[in-house]
C-alpha cells in the first residue's frame, strides 16, 4: 500500500458511513410463479449434471 494511504483500523466503523444491517428485511423477497419455480428446478437439475 502506498505510504500516503492510511489504513482505517479494523473493527472500527467509518464515521462517514451509516451502520449497515447484516441481513435484509423479510419483505426483500418475491413469490415465484409455478412456471418460474419449474424453470428454476430445471436449471438446478441441469447444473447438477456433471456427466
């Protein structure tokens, strides 16, 4: 690291940034349609095929 750049001590929050949440709200999700769930399941099956 260049000499003119100082490192902020680990474990100390930056004073200019607000405290961050570790997880999102439950409302940060969406319901999938049956077609979307089926497509996702097919994708997972396809990605699981290693042969």
